[in-house]
C-alpha cells in the first residue's frame, strides 16, 4: 500500500492576531489582522463584529497591499519647483509644523476666514470640525457636499435620519426590498449579507438604477430608469397608492405632521406655516373632542381631515395639501412614464406590489410599548416593505426633493421604524431640532461662535455677513443653497480662485484629490491651482495638503504633511461623527497601530493636535497655553464634548460605564481587548418606533444621545422650506436677492416636487442627447484601490459602457473608441457593449484613470493610458445665462454637486495611442514601484 503524504490542512497563519477596523471603504467592518514577525501577513473578517459578522470583501482583504503600497508618502515635503511639477524636498516634521504655523498664525490673529480647511473622505469630522472651530475660520466642511448631502439632509428634514449610516432595512422581517441609485461600494458587506438573507426566504428585490450591475444584477425586477427622473417615478407611485387608498392613515395621524394645521390664506404673511399654540407647538384637531390641541397632548387622536378657522383664516391639515398635490393627473403613470423610461403598466405593477406586501402581508409582534402621548400599545404592526437609496438619486440638481419624495413614500406606507420596514441606527433618529444650526461669526484670535455645519430652520440661520454677502468661501447656507448641511467642497477652489465672495490666503485639505477625480472641471481646477496674478504670485497663495499616498493632488501643494495608512494609526469611529451600529444597538469602534510606520509619517489627526498645541488653540490648550492632549489617542480618551460624553461611548469611568461616564485612561486598551469595538443593545420592546417609543427615548438619554427625551413627528411637509418661500415672496426682514426669488419660490416647496435637472434646461439636449454617469465598482472605494496591487488586477482600466441602441446606432464593434463631448469638454475613450443599461445612458467606473507620475505607477500602466475620467466633461458651473452671474452646478436647496446631470454626444473615433485628454507626467516624490511587488512575511 502506497503511503499517503501528510498534508497540513491548517497551516500556521500567524504569530498573533490584532483586531481593528477596516478603512478600505466607509463600511468600517471589523477585521482580524494576522501578524508574522511584526508584519501584516493576512487580513480576515472579525466574526464577532456587529457590522460584518466575519464577512469581508475584496477591498478589505486587499488592505494588506495598502499598508505595503509603493505609493505611500515617506516624509514631510516642501515644494521646490512650480506647482504641479511634483518637485519637492524632504524636510523634518519640526520644519513642516513650523512652516504651517508660520502661515496659519498670522491668519488666525488677523482674519481667520482666510483659512479654508476642507477634508475629504476621512471619518473624524467631529474632530476636524472642532479643530477648525477653535481656529476660528468659518470655512470648514468635509466631502458630503459633493457626495450625498441630498440624501442625508432630505432624510433628516423629513424623518430625522436617512439611508446608509443612518439606518437599515429590517432584514429579519422584510419581504420586499427596493433600491434606488445604489452602487456597490457603499454599505457593501451589510447589504450583501442582507440581500442574501431575504432572498433565501423568498423575499423580492426591486432595483431602480439606469445601470444593472451588482445589487441590481441580483434583483428580481430591474427598473432601468432615465437618470434624474427617480423623483418623478416615486411621485407617480405615491399617486397610485393614494388613489387606491393604500396608505396607512393611522400611522400618518399618529406619527407624522399629516394632521398638523397649516395657514391656507394666500394673503397672510404666515401663509403655509403651522398653526401653533402659546408654547409654539404645532396643533391638530382631536378626533374625539373636535378641539384644537398641541400635537403631543396626552390622549389626543389627531384628525387627518378637520379644518379650523382662526380670525377669519382657515387652517387645513397637511393631508389636504398632499391629496391635492399628489392626486393631480400630472403624476399619473401615463403622464410620467415616457420621461422616466418606464411603461405606465410597470409603474402600476410596482405600486400594486408595494401595496400588496405592505398591507396584505402585514403582521404583528407581541411587544408592548408606550408612545410619547402616554398611550400603551399591546402589539407592533409590521409592514414588510423596505427601501434603500444612495448617491444615484442624490447627485442631481433635483436630488434633495427626490430624496424627500422617497421618504414620503416610505412614510405614507407606514414602513419607517416598524417591523419589516426601514429602521434607524442609533444615535439616529434625531429631529432637526436636536441638531445645531450653522455658525459663521468669526473674530481675530477667537474661536468660531459655534459649529460650522448644521440644519437651518429659516432665513435667520443663513451664513451671511452684515451686508448680506456670503460668510463662507463655498457660499454654503446662503440664498443660493440655503440648506447646505455639508457645505460645498466642489466650489471651494473655484470660488477662492475667482475671489467670489472673497480671497483666501491658505487652502488646507486632507484626503481630497481635488486636482483629479474628486473635482468637476479637472483641467480647469488644475489651472486654478497654478494660476498666478499680475505680480506673479499664485492666486491661491498657499496650499497645505495631507495624504497617505502620492496622489494627483500632492503635486499642487506647497507643503505636504504625510499621513499614515489605516493600520498604522489611531482612529475613532464615534457616535459624535459617523457611527457604526445596527438597528438594535449603538456601537462605535477604534483603529489602533497594529503596525508601526516604517516611514517618517504621522496620523493626520495627531498632526492637527500638534498644530493646535503650537498655535495654542482654545479647546486644545489651557489658558496658560499648556496642551490638553499629546496626540489623537489622548484626545480620543480625554476629550469631553460635554461632561461625561466623549468621542468613545464604551468602557468609560472605571471601565463599566457605557454612553456616559468619566474619561478612562485604559479605554483604548479595553477596546483593543474587545476586538476594537463596543456595542450596547437596545432593550427589547424599545427597538422599534424609536421616535415615539418612550422606552427608546429613555435609553437614548441614558446613553448620552440626548440630554432629555426628544420625541417628534415626521415632517411630510417641511415648514423651514416654506419660510424661505415666504421670504422670496417679500415677507420678513431677511430678503433674498431679486435674481433668486423665482428659483426659491419654485424649488423650496415644502412638499416634495420634481423638476428637470438643471443641465437639461441649460444645454441643447438635442445636441447632447445622451446621459453619462460614473459608478464606483465593488472592488474599489473612490480612488484608493486603483493603486492597490491586488485590486488593480480586477479593475486596471475602464471602458465606456454603451447600451445596445447606441452601440448599433453608431456602428461600434469590440475594440472601438469613441469621442464623447459635453458642453464643457471632450474625451476619447475605449468603449464596450452592455445590454443591461438604460437605452439612452452611457457609464463608466469612477476614478480608475490616473495621471502619469502619480501613485507610483509606471507611465505605461493601463490606468494612465486606457483609464479615464468623465470629470473632464463636467463643470462646477452651469453654462452662462448671459446675466454675468456664476451659477453653481448644484442642487439649489443643499448645494449638492450635480455630478449625474451630465449630458453628452457620442461619435465613433479613430483609436488614439492612449485615452484623451492626456496630461504631462508629474515628477513623483516617491518614484516608481517595482515591476513585481513581492515579499516574504515571517519565516
């Protein structure tokens, strides 16, 4: 008998496992980092983690290649050649910090607004905002203004939260799941796990997206909608549901402002505002007594139909206004179908399916709970329909109203915060009243008068100077975009270059590749960054930039502060910022240096602490200038936003306190011992109906989410928007400029509306008939993965995908190239055929294309020769209207960048040597990576 070989089926993988949090996308999954000889050998998912439960995607596994990437910056850099050349010299950290302070200190002492501090996709915005507030500049925001502020703001103004980080479907009970505009890079592992769970038990998935990839590819029904018409489609669904009476009237009466009384006299200066009581609370008519009462009066049963007259003025419930608006034939399927690219029959079938599941498959859970009016309910009603949406509906100039429309659709079905529906993740839900308003008052040597970002309640909260001009460089919270909760990062460089509304001295950015894939009008932005005035000085005098890698933006900075990779630093995923959690629990997490850097780099957050200490910023130093924090880890443990509330909720006090408690010097060690995270579960019976469930409200107070219970009702009708309309109609002390009055009256409608994307009205759609989109692939997150040796093998280049109709119309064949032209620019790129695509839409993967000389790639890398960006075709401004004004290519409500409004024309082109436009190579501060990236870890 032949002896069988001995095979080790469980080889020794590592000497040690260090548990931390992934940073390869915004999911923030838990990971086990296997170490050999002090180096990373392997990364797997952490099965105990609440986000991913051990599941890990290609991005997460490839994190090992991020920490070993040849493109990592190695030391602080000072520019020695012209901007854009990539010519630098390495300097010490002492010199780098001193240069930064020499630039920043005079600004702070004379005019803090001369600093524009904007951060990209970092996950520490409560900290970076706190730094900017203590510096005193009004000019701070993160990347949300060009990502998904429409989604976040639309959700918070409607129901106190939104999709993605704010909530999730009730995966255990939902039977119909409908996605709108969701690409594969956001919420990747939880959605994959959730879809797998619901499909395993026979639930149906409907995907609404012009592009059928990823989640839409596994959907049971695909709606290949025309870009920018999602809101019209949603309002047609609402029309059909209301017409059929398939709405949850009890839910609307109890938990929304549908019964709240509204002034209906067009001649009144309060037309469209709530009828309030002497305490300022919105009022309703009680069904039992017929009396007017505050909406939250114990025992009140609000009436959805009763009107009320005061001083000769009739006040009608919001429900009347909704019925008049959405039962209008303009929203009938026949009226909207052609524009949406869907048949009327399909709209009706989807509406009928939603209604059938929500009402015919309704169920109850035997969970007793007490609401905010004091009424005890023996059961909870489940409506097993859930929705999810993301950037695809958000990045349009009509995206805010579209997001609100989708939330109204959920609410009229009664599917929010109920079993089977959409559920909030703590610390959400939060009413608008629980959020700050934006602040913009600055003075030399003083901190800003409050947080930069927030939610306006009316014109009184706009960020305007005494003369009415914008207080912020990005014009956030102005009449141009009043509810811009995340700022307008895409407008910072353009406005600073134009001196509109004023000039700045220093642009300070972190992880924001604004000279390439994070910018509209890419060539124009590069020219703005290098433009000089009549004296030969740069129009934007100084640029400080921090990044971990040699990105395109590095070449355009004067001072580089090199960041670590995510496995080499402390990070805080905080309830104050962008929490990780699940609907049944609050959770937060940390990152910690599982490996020490082998380069002269520092975590950016620690660098900010060091700069704050040198500048003696209040909040970071005592009155005598003594530093409060040595580094970011020290800040994470010892900072308190208010007594007992800090960046981390877990292991406070003696280590046993959660939510509230004194700082614990051993807190980070406790997190590390627990796998890098902390979870606090919501008590059973408190985990549904969160905005109205007093057991949840009391739990949230105990956790430090609120100081007092904050129950509220959903805002189908957004009164703050009506206040802006009233101002545009001439009421009030704060008035908009005349050229914006008509737009404010039309676009700031307090009930969701739909209007064509601005680019449709600004360009000749006969000349530019095709919609063009970008979408991030599941294996990449923004641009980070396209220099990753493993992930490059999945997406090393990107074609422009054409639908069958356009493919045949232009006579394309495999291997062909196309010239794609917009009103702003032209590109020549390789094409590919894709049948599962809206027939009038082309698309490509985002951020695959790279500029030569960056990311340590060779100049003949496919990313630099065949990879390309659609950004070259998009402008941050709309085409001129002839009025001499600069009209932002943004949503008029929030300022969200309208990336997805792009219209183009396509023609067959001869194949060039490489994708066009091509730019001259940049000299690399890190050189070129090796042809073969190999190494041996351990013995």
